C-alpha cells in the first residue's frame, strides 16, 4: 500500500511551513543537563503537546518526579503520552522521540547561534541544536499528522506516542513510567501496541538510507580527585604536595590506548570475535574510510580497513574520555594547582556487556591503579548513568515495512546497520512490551549531533517526513496480508 500521492504532494507543498515549525522548536534551548534550562525543557514539552493536540492526538503530560542536578532538587520535565486511532482492525504503532538537546554555546565553535535555525540555501542545511537530534524527526511525525488532518485522510494505523525530555541525561524516570503503564495491562497506555518505531539515529553516510537493528549500551563515569583544602599557587606548593590533576591525568591515561583498545582487564575480552559470515555483513555495507573522515573532519580513522572501522563503531565496545572539571580553561597562563578535579569518560557497551557486569571491573581497576600512585589525595568514583545494549530481529514485518518505504521514497535499498550510539529506552520497550522495535533514521551521517554546527539537510527533513508516513502505510499493507 503506497502512501497516497496527495499526501506526498502535501509534504512538498508545505515544506517551508514545516521548516518554520522546526525553527520554532530549535529556538527553545531545551538542555536537560543544565539546571538553569529546566524551564526551557518544560516549555518545549508544552510546545510539542500543543502541536500534537492541534492535529487530533489525545495527550497526557506525565509527572516523572524529581532528581538532583548541579546540587539542586528539580522536577523532571514531563513525558508526553499521546494516542490517535482505536480501530481494532488496524495495527498500532508506538512512536518514541525526545525533545531535549545537548548543551550548545556560540563560544563552543558554532558558526551561527545554535538556537536560531540557520538555513544555508547553498547547501540546503538546516543548522541548529536539535535539528537532527531529535527535534527534526519528532516534527516529521507532526508533519504527517497535519497532512492527514488537512487532507481529510484517515491514518492507515493507530498511533501511540511517547516523547521525553531527559534522553540526553539518561532518560531519568522513563523506565519507571513504561513499566508502570505496562503493569496496568488493558488499562495501560501501551496496551495493544504491535511494534515500535524510533527515529533518533543516522545514515552511515550521506548517500544511502539505513535501517538500524542494534545499538550499543552505555556506562558513564566521573573520577573525582581531591587533596588540598583550596586551590594553591604552583610557585609555592609545586613539588611539595600531591597534586590532584597529576593523579587524574595518570589515571585517565590508563583507560584506553591510542588505537582504541580498552585497557581495563576483562572489558574487551567479554566480546567474541566475529565469524566470517558476520564480517561479510560489514564488508558489504555502503561505506568507506572517506565517509568517516569526512564526517569527523580529519583523516584520523584508526584503520584503513572498512570492516574494522565499522565493527569498532557497531559491534565492539569503545571507551572515550570526555573532559576534566576543575581545570584551568581560561586565556593566559594561570599557575594554579586545582584542589579538586573531576574526569569524565564513558564506555559504549555491546552484548553481552551491561552496566551491571562492566561497572565492577572499572571500579576495581581504577582503585588498584590509584593505589599504585601512592598518592595522599582521595579518589571518589561516580557512575552517572548507563543503559544496556540492544539487538533486534530484522526479519520481522516491521523491518520489511521500513525497507519497502525506504525503497519507495529514496529508490534505494537501505543499509541494514547496528549503530554506535545509545538509546536506553529501546531495550526497555523491547523487553517490557515484548514487541519488535525499529530504528528508522531521518538524518545523515554528517549531521554532527552532539557537535558544533549540528544540522539536518532540508532534503532529509522533507523526504524523511515522506519516509515516516510511507512506513505507516507499508505496515498496514504488510500486516493486512499476514
């Protein structure tokens, strides 16, 4: 069942209106990890809730409780549950997305204000924080709702929505919400869901659409080292006291080597090597070393072998060092010895790894390495958040529908990929609902989510809206034959 031609035409004819809607959303700096921006995350929730209601969706804003952030006790932003359509003859598709974003400042290296959507007419890029991750994809679903209401078209499936404002900060509160609704059975919001579709990832490259059946998990750490009672002058105290920064740099240097090998015993060893058949999957993907180097903006790939690089992104764990708090970052040559420093790093996990079986290895290793320093400073290890990896059955009708929709819109067979990022709720939906979960990306591999100058190509926003809409029609067509 192809999407109706007048639906496709409506998307094309209203492209500028849809882009303005994206601009309105990007203008709300909904940074979940910044306590001062919590009001903006709530503002974004209300914006999205009003959009859904205006196109016939019954919604509910759910209070997720409170948490502590930056020493403050804050209310978590509300989750949005929505539903439209109750036809028992139709399949019910659950849509997930998030409306919070990563921090962004012009001083980080952005060429434009990160919270003003900038349209580069020469390239078609829509530049702004959240444009690709995940406001553009969420609004793609809103565009579809508007098209059907405006055209008087009946949706081919029943839809349920679950949108949250804490994904970039570990999805706090969401698992409890999902589990509590599932326990209600027939009275729960997720009752009757047949499959899940998430659009919160990206193509491998800039050429070929993708369908994703796996994600890495995550465990995120902060190492706090403290010693002196206050910051000290290096001319007075240098070589007279144990310095926290020296200890931290030593510890961080013992986490991973320059080739990406994780130095914590037992972490890399937990994952089996690929079979020849599995390696062939990576060999056959439309991807080359130039793709990763173009996306990274430098010729710094760890290997010249495509499959090795792809497996490093998809099927092996990785450890990345993210930053140091308490260090001197200003201009000039300040000669301070920091009294307290904190180093942040994370490990992306793959089956059979979980935070539960990896975290003890990390903690015991770091404590042992710190002991070797014979330092009189104190080490405190925090695990900030984490999530399990996920791998799905890609022979399911949900994936067949996505494949047919991709071929209809892009005239290409999509790459079938696992992804290097983490969306913890994916596994929660799969396990709690017992249904197939699909990742159907809108953005390209060079969108720069979490980076400076994040963008979503105009063509991907508009064609991606068509893709998501066509997918719903293909779900209806495939399942009606089953």
